C-alpha cells in the first residue's frame, strides 16, 4: 500500500466518518421503531382472535415479501402521489423500520413460542392472569431467546442502510460515491468505505456469537 494512498484515505476519512455516523443513526432509529412494531406484530399474529391475527399476518408477509429497496422507493417516491411527502432521512427510517418490523416479528414470535411450557404452567399455578403471564414470563424469556438472532438482524439492517444512497441520503456509501465522482478513484474510496463497514460488522458479529454461546450455556 503506497504512502500516497494512505494520505488520500486520511483526506477522505472525515467525510466517510460523517457518512458512517449517519448510517448508524439511521440503523439505530430503524431498529428502535422496527423492533417495537415487530413485538406488536408478533403478539397480534399469535392472537386467538382471527380479526386481530389475520391483518398482522398479512402485514408481516407483505413486509417480508417486498425487497427493502422497493419499500424505500415506495415510501420516498410513491407516497407523494398520495399527498404525503417525507424528507429523505425520515423516509429512509420509515422504510427500514417497516422492513425491520416484518422480519423481526417472526424472530420474536419464534422466541415466544420457544418459552418452555413448564414456565406457563408455573405461572398458571401461581394464579397469574393471561396478560400478566405474557408480560412477566413469556415476553421477557422469549426476547432473551431471540436476542442473538435479533442482534444478527441488526447487523443486516446496518448493511442495508447503504440503500439510502439511492434516494440521496449522504450516508457512508453515498459519501464514498461522492468522493469517487470528484476524484475518479472509485476503487480506492470504496475499499476505504468497505473497511469502515467491516469495522462495525466484525466486532458486532463477534459480540453476537459470544452472546449466543453464553445464552446457550444457561438454557
């Protein structure tokens, strides 16, 4: 690696770091909103009443079946035709939140179903109501079981945030393309952008693996 390349990377790094910060912000907000909606959809899709369960299942299947890029284009370019215009940043957050909600609802639902039946029987023996059993027994333990998979999905959402480039949000990939357009050195700047992505995803993946091993020892 030449010294000149390292000097160029040092010059480009501040812009890419700004983009990385925006990518992380989009990811964090999308996960906060999407995981909350995912939990609601998981509970609704497991409900006994069909009028509650059926719409939740339909929303989940539509969200999982629609590519994240199509969802983003629909929110940003499609909603204005219906009289609702969103700025770039909220449009990206809404689109990724909906994608997150659809996928994590199934992850959470699987975790809720994995709670041992003995726990439910113990709650019933203690005279806990159905709502209290869900709130204090099923949901906490189900989320604990689903946590490693949810964290793995969070890494995927961080990677998917690069799709925001398609609507002009100045996140990491967009900043890299901007530098490439100005310098005509796309390979060099995209390699640097890739290293920034790896600097986040590799430690996060290691954390997920470690957490999964720890939880497996206690299950």
